[in-house]
């Protein structure tokens, strides 16, 4: 089940044009620890139940983890990303 959901999440991300997106896959084991030494912020995002999780981050802050494709599609269908809304409110 974990691999199937991870694959569905991956497909959902790559079916959309998301300019400036950065995808970072943090695997378990030695490779995950190696990545954490290069990017220390990923140390805190390890899944305790080893289920795939997606963090949508904007303006140096990440939202709560998304654990299934339905949640991800809802997050990606937001009419205005938070950063655009913030810029409009702040006059930027």
C-alpha cells in the first residue's frame, strides 16, 4: 500500500505545471541520513509510520503533511497560492 500511494502522489505532482517546484524525496535508512546531513531541515520530516507524506511549503513555512492524493489535489487546486495572496494584501 505504501508504494502504491507514493506512486499516485508522484503522478499527481508530475501531471501539473508547477513552476519553481522543488521535490525532495527523503528515503529511509542510510540514504535518508545522508540527505539530512546535506539538508538538515529534512531530519524533522521523517514519517513515523513510514507512509508517504507531502509538505507544501511557501515563504519558508511548510503546511501540515499531506498523506493522500485527495488532500494533495485539494492543496494544489487552491485558486491562489498563499504567497500570491500575501503579495496582493501587502501590495507587492
